[in-house]
C-alpha cells in the first residue's frame, strides 16, 4: 500500500480535473445531474477514485484552508504570532472586528466566510467520494484494503474539517463552560446533496467526529503496525494520524482517559521520534504524523515567507517579542526552534522570519506532529512528577538542559508551562489560537496592547449561511 510522493500528488492536471468534476458548480451544494454523470464516469476506474481523493488533499492545501487561513495565516495573526500588519491598517485591533469588510485592511469577514465555504467544500467532496464508494467501490476496486483506505481517509478528512469548524465557530472553553456542550454550532454534513442540514449542539458535533474517526480507525487497522519513518503515508490520513486526531479531540473534550490512551498508542507505534535538530528541516517533517504536500510550496507561499529585505508582506516577528517567546538570553539560544536553522535573523531591522515554509524540501504543511501527543500526556497525567517528565522530555530534545526543566506543582503552573511550549512548538502552524480558546485563555503573552474577550474566539456565521443555510425559523 506504499505510494511514492509522485503517485500521491499524481498528475497535477488530473487531480485538478477531478476537483472540477466534483465541484463544478459555483455553489458546492448544487449537485446537478450533469455533475453526477461526470462523477460516474470518473469513478469507473480505480485511478478515478484515487484521483478524487488526491483532489481533496489538494483542496486542503489552498489559501482559504490549510495553506493559509486555517493554519499559519489568519489563526496565527489572531494569536499575534507576528508583527506583520497589512498596509492601510490604522487600528491594530481591527483584525478582531469580524463583522467588518475589506476596509479594515485585513479583509477579516471575507477570510472567515471563505474558510467556512472551503472547509465545507472539502467535506462535500469527501461525502461524494463515500457515496461513489458505496455505489461502485466493490465492483471497480479489486483490493479490499484499497477500498478501506479510500473510505477511511475520506471519513478522517471529513471529521478533521468538521472538528476545526467547531474549534473556530464553536464555544469558548468547551471543557469548563457547563453551557458549551448544548450551544448550537455548525451543521455536520454526511450527505452528498444540496439539502439543508441543521446546526447541531457542540456535543453532537463531537459525537459525529468521534464516530467518523472510530470507523476510519477500524478501516485502517491493517496499517497500525506500519512505521511512518521514511514513509510517504505521512502525507495522508494514515492509521496513526487518525489516532492522533482522536487524541486531540478527546483532549479538547476533557476526556483524559481516552486522550492519553490514543496519544500513548501514537507514540509507541508510529515509528517516529522527537528530533534533536531541525537543520535543513525547520518544519520537522521527521516528526510529522500527518501533513499536506503543497505543489511548489516555496514559490506559492513566497509572499509571506520568502527571505528578503522589504518585509511588506512577510510574517515577521520583532526581535523583542522573539526573544521573550523563545527565551533567548543575549546570544544564548538553547532552543533549536529559535536558532538560525529555524529563522532568518535580520539584525539591522530587528526582525525574524520563520523558515518553515521557505526551507522546506518536503513541501510540507504540517497538520499533526508528534510533540502534541507528549503535551496531551503532560496535561492529563495527574501525577506532577510524571507530567513534568513528558513536557521536559520535549524541552530537552529541543535543546534545554535539565537545569532548565519545568518544575510546576499546580494545575495552573502546568497550563502556564504548556501555554509557553505550545506557542513555541506550533509557531506558524495555527494551533496556538486553538490552545488558548480550549483552555479559556484571553491574554496573549508579549502581545500588542489589545484586550481580548471570549467573543473574540468565536467566529460568526457567514452571511450566506445565515441567509441560505439552516436556521431555527426555516
């Protein structure tokens, strides 16, 4: 079942063609008879099924999804990871005015709406693939494991996108807010048609996410003893990635028992290890449980990440904030995440720029990386000695000596330590904003003078969803 990278991304034109076939109408809800006929022809061959799945992954690696807004773009701008401010912006806090239009300089309302639409477009294509697997899978695809893999990955991607929609548009601090589980949030779409689906309570969305992931994990069971080391399956939702996503979801819910069980299994079985260097690999591909391959990544993302001296569009961070964030003391840089292997350093301008997306031979956009599993173990292990061992293991692998180990003895101290590590570890990956929201944190360390509230962490529904989607009055 091993596929090399070229087969994985296939022919770029074929993959794009499959996307056009699956989403040929401007409104992705509009599944016309003509589109169904074309899709039927596409799914007459095994390669057609593979092409459709590849098209889904390519759609995930676009600006309004995980090659921008839902990763290093909008989410990390909101988390104030950068000191980049778009030209024309007068009020820095305008980025949190979610109901404003392009006049604010951020185009925040449009970005939110576009990301909502793009993620549901991905979900619609997953549902379409599952539908055609039901119709033709057994007759067209001879290998039963191939059938299982296609269905498992489609279900996992569907769950992944729905979960991120919930994290972005759902309630603040789900675990500790007793009202959060019953708040109406988003639709969970499992059908490949244009029917309106109801917005579900947060707890019901999570039930669907876990249901999809549990089914996907069972389908991919044949892969559980397959090591991800030097394995291109890291570019797909493999068995270990599904397990890691389950750990992330259970952790979000506050289900420590299941979160720890899944995280432990990932660590023990995935075949990856925490690295002690990021030389020539600032995105840490060798720790990546699941990521996206973006065609010509460095060129496509150059406006924000290319080295240069103008810094008009790059996501730079000031030296002052950088030093505080990465615990830099003078010329001393213990953490390899802060060294020249990870950042361009511009002394004259007192600016730094991450190399994650400009020195990236694997053309990787990371979705889930191994350190998160250790952080989950740290958070949900009640014994403080063992809890500290997990977070300090990551810190020691990153370059900190034992003399600088975390030594907290309270829950508050534990969350403060995790807060600090999440921000460093997942810099320019979008996860820190979600960490803050799920832990009820509204104060961003070393940030600009902007006071955030709980409302800032809940995206509003796009106008089109309010007007055309499901509402109580429909």
